[in-house]
């Protein structure tokens, strides 16, 4: 569970800092339903840009932002539907859009769920502590951004091989940026840097997304209900919700699947990874190019007993798809195939991991032989706004993109997708995946074997206890805001 014990002195110091900066913190309830936000704050937001480093943008940590870059209000959940002409499957594939969060990715929500409980309980003192955000990409961006909004100092930790756009932005926002060796699959090197900081810098508080229950909880409490609203709007009388497909970075977003399974018990949760690093599929290792996925370990916050399938995606597929979706010849090809031009114009909302998630949904639809009645959900964590340099690199490496290449990529990677590298998890397969946590988290990171056993045998109560903390956290946020306003 999240430690919600209150340090009164620390909480008062944090409230004093917040008062000086005019900070008000939203509740989970307000992130789910922005109509509950105070009219005065909604009015202030009309003069603030979506990415501005302004404390009022804490209230834009929601799936319901108006999709504009400046001054937007709130509306419905932002999502896209991908038609059969694009996907090649009969099932309806619907994806929530992450671009319209501050920083252009939904990870600001996950980092809010990690930092805010410690801040409003006084466990994190912004006058004395620095928040360290270890990540393979968007999580440390979200952490650095929320830290800035909340008046906290931050340290961003990410592999040196991540996209140039990430580093350029972080150097403007974070107090310190640490580049660790390797690229997307080099998570262990990040963990090692965290250990070094813990041993040498007592002022550093590590917010490790892979073991922070607040990451899982935010998606359970906010992303899950957003998906439920989409289903209420789209299923109609005869529709069926089949399941959700999500690549595993920190496994935090999988928390939305826990929420949906409570409402739709027959639905499935499918977790994805790169075929080049098939840790869940076959306890494998390797490196890959799907930015946004961590691997070579099973995150501590992955509720493995609630996971139904593993789907591995070849890392070439997302690289081909981002060209198909963004190069002029690729877009022309899709329109010729009957994909609505209005959708083609929005395909830049699909980032690299989003393309992998889309392909996962297609493979699940094939595997379960889904029909027009069935809806598969997924998430577009970020957009191509964060990967312009990757497109430029592909052009330099492979040359121009032709109509013939577009047709080949569409046929090979979407229309021709198959059920290869899909594993349905039996009880024993789930236990095998769960047991992999031992080698990272118990042997190397100091977790207890007893808690690892509780995750498995005290199920689902172990996770339910975390889920039930939402109301308590909201009450602590209200108390904190009252301290800020009361002086």
C-alpha cells in the first residue's frame, strides 16, 4: 500500500511552500470529472498554454482536455477509432489519446500519483528533498514537469540513447539530467544509478515507476474510468467489450485493466513487449527500438494474476508504421485504401509505443476471432511530436518513402498481421511470469520475498487495498489545500 502516514511538520512546511507559489492540487475525483473543478480555476486556464510551467496545469492532468495547445477547457475523453480499412480486422479498435496532456504524454498522471501522496502527507519536503525520476522516457518528463508545477526540485534519469527531443526539453525543465548507458532496454543501468544516488545523496527521494503503487493507482482511478466512459458511449445495445492491449513499460497503465475487469469480468488484459526482448514470453533478453517500453524484468506493480495474454511485437513494425502514418506517400496510400482522410490527418497522434499498442490490438482481434460487435481498447501514450528526429533518422538511413513501400508496409505489418508470438496465460504461465520478479526485486532491489508471495496468494485483496486508497488520498489533498489557503 501507499504510505499515507502524516508528518505534520513536513506537511506544514510543504504547505508554506505551496502558498508562496499559489499552488492548488486537484483530487483524483477532479481528474476523472473536470466539471467539479472550481470555476475560478477553469477561468484561469483559458489564459494558460497546455505545456506551460504553471501550477494551474495540474488541473489538466486528465483525459478530457480540449485538444488545443492553449487556453482549452474540458470535454469528452480524447480517443480515436481505427477502422477495418486500416487495421484489417472486423473488431472495433479504439485508443485513448495521450497527446493532449501537458508534456504530450499521459505519464504526468502516473507521476502525480507517485509524488502527490508524499507531498500532501509531509513525507516529501520540497525545501529539503529532490525528486528523482528514473525512466526510459516519458515518465521522467512527467515527473520533472509535475515537480516544477509543485515547486519541487527534480532529477531526470534516462538512457542516453533516447530521442533528442526528450533531452532538449528535460534540460529546460529538470534541475538535473542524468543520462545512463544504453537505450530503451537498459533498465538495469537506471536502477544502478538510483542505488548510487540513494547511497551518496540523502536529499534525493527516488520515485521508481516500476515499484511505485501510485503509478498503478492513478491509472486504475483515472484511466480506467475514462475507458469506461468511452465504452458507455460506443458499445451501444449489442456491443461487447473484449479487452485492453497495453505494452508494458512500468506496467502502470495496466491498472486501467483492473478497473475494467471489475465492470466487465469477461474482458481480458493483454500485455505487450518487444519480440527482440521477450522477457514475459520466454524469460528472454535483448535490445529494441520501441521507445516507451522497459524490459528484462517484470515490474513490481504488474498485477500478473490479472493478466490474460502476452503479445510480442517485432520492433521493426512500429518504425514502419510511423512512416506509413506520417510520410506523404503513406497517407495517400491509406486514403486510397478507404481510410477516411479525417482520420489519416490525425495519425500523427500515434507515437512509437502507440503503434505497437495498435498492432497488439490487431493481433488480439485475430487471436480471439472478434467481430464487428467487439471493442478492443488501447492507449496512445504520446504522439509523433516527440519523435520528429526518429523520422528524420529513418529518411537518412533508408531514403525516401515511396507508394510501393507504403503498400508493402501496410500489407505486411497491419493487414497481414497474424497470431504469432501470442501466449495465453494459464495459471502456471502467470506464476512463471510473477516469479521473475524475485530476481530483480528481491535479490537485487531489496524487496521482501514475503510481500512477493502476498502479491500472489493474497490476491486480489493485495491490489484491492491499494485501489481503496483513492478516497483517503483525495481527503489528504483537500486537507493540504485547506492548509495552503488558511495560512
